[in-house]
C-alpha cells in the first residue's frame, strides 16, 4: 500500500479482513523481507539451474478478476501438456504480481527437464501453447514484459485488425524510415 498513513491503514485493514475471511494465513514480515533482500538473485539461480539441465522460463499475463481463475488453469494446463515427458513433469508456479480494482497480473515461472537436443524449440512450443490458452481464456498477451518478437504472432488477435492498422499508421508517422526496431512489433 502507498499513500497517506490513514489511507494505508484503512486499505490494509480492509484487505486483511477479506483475506482472513477467505482463509488466508498471516506469514509475518520475514517472507516479504526475504524477498526484498534476495529478489535480484533469481537470474543467478536460473543460470545454475540451466547448468544442471533444467529449462527455466517465465511468462506473464493479466486478466479481469472474473477471468483470472480460467486463465490460471488454462496456462498451467497448457504448460504441463507441452512440457511433460515420460517420467518427467514440469513444475509450474504462479503468483499474482500486480493487483488492480478490475483484475490482476499472473506471473508464471516454469522449471522442466530440458530437451538438450532442442531446448529453444522446447520453450517456444510451450510458450505458444500457453499463449494460445491464456488468450482463449480471456488473458492479455502480456502485462509488463511488453509485446515484441515473441508476442508478434498474436498481436492482431490481441488488438484486432483496426488496432494493427492504428499501430502501423503511428509507426509510419513517427518512424517513416523504419529504423526503430524493424520487424519487432507489427505482424507481417
């Protein structure tokens, strides 16, 4: 929470009441403080996990509160389906990274046994399955990682033909020589 102390106290009290009524358990400050102190260590941990033969990746989306459970289920099911191999099941972890009055962002972290023959294709296949699933369930293409090369195939589905036309027009007006990130955002 942020803002004036009286507003922060009121929001915190209201949130605690809702969470308590929903069965949440207070963990205290240690969990949050640990995260603050170690949040930038994740890339180093990821590198160590990659060195041991794991695929480690993330993706994120956002949805309205009513669509969030379906998006959550769809993404997890798609990732598990794409990354499960005989005797090997991926670990798919999800948390809410940002909350808003209308919905929230889901941040998904995946650990799976890496296909050493085709590791990039392995993730691209899983990412494609997850993206198709989250869009079908009502999620957004991205929340804060942005749209770029990885998401370009779904941009028209996300913003519609008119949205793509608007983006093309803006790009043409602001970058008539096409030198800023060519081929990164707009579908061919």
